[in-house]
C-alpha cells in the first residue's frame, strides 16, 4: 500500500508561512478544491480577477509580517493563506522560485519501536 500523505509548505521570502498535511496526493484536486473555490467566491462577490490577485498578494504579505513579528496566526488565516497561494497558482501569478512558492514533500510516519524492559 502506497503512502499518499503529503506535507505542503507555503513559502514567502524564504520564510515558511504555513504547512498542511493532506491525505490526497493529487495536487490538481487540491487546486480545484481550494484555489478554484476562492476565485469563484471572489467573482460572486463582484471582485474582478485583478482585485483578487491584489487581495491575495496583500494578504500573503500581511501574514508574512505577522510571522516575522512573532504574532499569533489563527488557523483560519492559515487556511486563507492556502487558498491565496493556490488561487495565485491557478491564475499563473505565483512566483514559484527559491524564495516564494509551494513545496510538497511526502509524509513518512516515524516508526515506533516497542521496548520491553525486563528487570
């Protein structure tokens, strides 16, 4: 049985902003689930694509400033960060380079070893 659990790290300016553990190994499903939904929700609220791109970039920058200043970040902000990254990825506006972007790593569960102590 193949392990299809992955860590997804979201980077901005060489700083990890968020990380998520996902059971579904298909990145395209993740983009459809979160990125497309964020874009469609924005369009339903009469936000143009340009305004959405600006909003996503401003939100990522503000979360970066919170992280740098050691402020607590709510779980809902981390989820919005994921939606922002995936929406920018879907719109081909995400700079996926050495300093910014999405990094996906296969999750390997630590093996636990049972130790019997006989005294």
